[in-house]
């Protein structure tokens, strides 16, 4: 039977509300074990690590963790934990490592946890979509969402589901509760119902030739992941920047064939909206994804996606991405690319031992 290009990716993107509901059940099952591990000792810091998409996921989680739990948290590519351990670990006295990997078999991530264990003997939490993986078997606590596993190479529902797990962890360890997480599947259904048509319009827009994704704080990791999805799936020129940093050189690339996407935060919204308006004056099309529409008036070159729920900041980041996954999917089909199997990529990245 012939499978249409992109059919797996489309199913995986659209299934996210249902998978998120299962994620919440998984979180509830692990509350006691998570609380026990966290309260058993005092951690000086938390290190998040992953590769590619899961490194960007780690950036989001580290920023949220430090802000809402109040413990120093940093994100590193797993290759740097493995190959530059003195830079990453030397100053750490009692760190906790949270390793994120869809497959649980990525070479750099497995090497990172080996080096971490060898250097520190401190606990490791694994967040994965493969409960039977090597990573899962080597961790002290496994948070696995096997239902989020994918057939496509590019991560969509696996990324959002693993991020949702970590947002729930942050809620619990930060003294919050899971009530706000429970509302997210319903909010995503509303988002899909109202904005998938716009995602397709922008993905297929004949005048857009390059994309910039802007986000600050925890949303910078989401901007990086959106950039990667568009680049992987459609082979389109795309870059990601902190919002205000975009003015310091990169905006020289903006022209009337540019779409600038800004993930608007609460803390910096006035400055972020100012940057968007500036890019609009330079000829770019602009898209704001935000909790509120503010005073942006949609027109032929201005687009607004309003997140469909009033949520605290720690609960919100996962909602910014699915719209952009759809945009990348439709862009890929426009450019005759197969989103299920991006060019030159493999499902699991395994390196020769000599490279590590």
C-alpha cells in the first residue's frame, strides 16, 4: 500500500491533544517518585541535556525550571556534557541531570550520562518516548511517554509531549499543581480549530522565501525548534534569534519576501511588539503568537495567533509550537519534500565510538 508523503507527520501533529491527555496520566503516576527523588537531598543545580530538538527542549525546560523552582538550571548539548565535562561539571557540587531523548539511543546522550555518572555519581532523570531504551534502563527515574513515539524522523508530538512532562515536573517541584496542565489538550484543540487554515496559508505563501523565529527567555528554545522544523521538513531558509538581538545585525536580511514570527512573552511584550512593527515597516510580513491580540490589527502583512487559554507562564510554552509545526508541514508539501523523511536525516543519530 502506497503511503502519501507526510501522512505520518500529519497524523502525529493532529494527534497531540489525545497524546497530551495520556501524558497527564503518566505525570500523575510519577508524582510520588518524583517528589521522593527531589526531596531526598539538596541539589545545587539541574543540568538539562539532549541533541537537536531535545537540546532545544532542554533550553525551554532549564529557563522554566530556574524561574519557577528557584534552583540554578542550565541546558547543554549532550555532546558538550560528554566531550567537555570540565566545562560543564567541574564547578558543580550536587547536580541533577535530566536527559531528554525521543529514542533513548542517541550516542551523545548515552555518552553524556555515562560521563555524568562517572564524574558525579548523582541522580539522572530520563525523559523519553522509549521505556525499553538504553537511556531508560540507566536512569534513576524514567518519565516515558511511549504513546508519543513517532514514525516520522522530524519530532512533533514527541517534542511537545516530553516538554509537557517537564512543564508538569516544574509545576510540581515549584509548589504548583497540575490543574493548568490538564487544560492544555482542550486549549490545543481550540487552537487547531481556529488557526490550521492560517498555518497552511503562511506555509504555502508564494511570496515568502525566508523565515525568522524570535523568542526570549523560555520561548527562545521554542523559536529554535520552530526554526529546525521548518528547515528539516521543507529545506527552507530559516533562523532563530532572541527577539531584541534580531535588531543587532540579523534584521539586515529582512525584505518583502520575509516572514518574521515572534513568540510574544508577558515580560517583554512591549519591546517585542515594537520589534515586530519595525520589521513590518521594513517590508516583512509579521506573525505574532501571543496570549492576547494586544493592538495588532491583522491585515495582508500582519497575522495574529491568540493562544486560547489564560495560563500561567510555566504552562504556556508548549502551546506556541503546534501551529508552527503545521506551517512547516505545509511548506514541505509546497516544496515537494516529504515531511516524514527529511533529506539526509535518520530517526536515531548513532556515531562511531571513535567520534566520542
